[in-house]
C-alpha cells in the first residue's frame, strides 16, 4: 500500500520518522485493500499489544494536533518554555521531517556517478586502514592498522 501511495508516504517511514498523515493513510489503505490483515495482526501480536500501540497512535495524533494548532503562536511569545513545548510537539509528531522530492537523474548522470564512486580508492580515514594497499593479505593489513584507536 505504501508503494502505491508514493514517496511522500514511503520516504518518512523508511527514514524512521512516523507521521500521522502517511501512517493514517497507509492504515486506511490496508483496511480497504486487505481487510483480513487486521485479524491476522490481532492474532499474531495479541489484543494487549495492539491496544498499547493504539495508545501511541492516539499520542501521535495529540502531538500532531497540538503542533498544528500552536505553531502559529510561536512568533507571539518570547517564552522559553512555550518554545520548547512547540519543539517537543514538532519532534514528537514527526513534523521535523520535511519531504523533498528528488530530482530525476538521467542514465548518463547515474552511470557517471557510479563509475566515479567505484573507481575511487577508499581513504584510510573512513575505513580505518590508512596505509594499507588494496589487495593486501589479512596479515599484512593487520600489521599496518593502528588497533589502539
């Protein structure tokens, strides 16, 4: 269902950012497309876990609603506490994530980027093997790597 709804719904979920809109649309879509899934989920996880999860869903709804209603008043107040409340509502509702549609990439650009990435030799600072030549044996590499850091 998420793949049918597109990247606007799928991307936040893949980046571990739950938002009320995409999650609610996905759940509604699952109920419409495969209504028997709910009974399977209930059977597999149990009613107690599902009720506990629903409490989290209600909290996500409250945070989203609170953020939506109070965000316009951010400029009206200089209160540090009020601004931290708005920050908590923003992060708790997942609204700190902003979707940015990616620019389409041509095959030539993708090939050039892939070729450049594959042809470059990795630096030792990134992989912890500074000074080790490619194709070195494990013993040779082990003797050249500083294991103390």
